[in-house]
């Protein structure tokens, strides 16, 4: 798979659609899709309120939807698109799911994943880690649905 040839904005728009649906449902406006060979094999959105769960993150939900397909058929070339930078739990789930590329929108100012990404075990699994895709659109969703959380996100990576 040629990672650089992927239409990142196209798939991020799909993740943003999930994020908007989450926002409309009163959840955190975060969405994610898992992509293999140009096809979406998993979709997820934040469902904290619906599931009474602190760990029902969009990325985890998308990975759970994709996991059977991944387990049965796929060994590489899988991309997770998420509208915000993954948390440590979701980054760990990405590694354990054999997903090897991460594309996200907004940067999380509280997450400094460099040390985790530098771990040899993680580095072997995550080949690309690309942020800032359709970042304005992701921020707009927070302004619309979760104004109080806007300060936790950034349009660019922390210095
Ligand atoms: Zn997470």
C-alpha cells in the first residue's frame, strides 16, 4: 500500500461524519474509520453517554467493528482515521489491532505520544503518524457541540 497516495481528506470526511453524528447525539464530537485497500472496514464514534463508559472512544469502537475483518484477512496496510489525536488507550489498541498507519485531525494538547511512539515495540507497528488533516473541520465540531473542550485541542503539534 502506498500511504502517501491515499486520499486522506476523503476518509477524514467520513470520520468527521461519525463525529458530527456523535455530537448530535450529545456525545463528544469524535469519529473514526478504519480503512483497508480503499474500503472502510470499521466505523466508530464516541459513545460515552450511551454506553455509560469512559472507554467508549471513537477509535476503539471503529477498531472493534473492524477487528474480525482484520483478524481473518489482513496483515498490513490498515489505516485508522480519527478526528482527534488518539489517547494512550486507543494508541495501544491500534498497535494490538495490527493497524499500522494513523491519520488524525486535531492535536490533543495533553497527549505527548512521542515517548510511546519511540518505544521499539510501538515503532515496529506504527509506520505513519500523520496529524492535521481537515483540522479546521474537526475544531468546528467542538465549537458547535463542546465549546468547553476547545482549549484541550490544537491545530498544530505542540512545540
Ligand atoms: Zn481514545
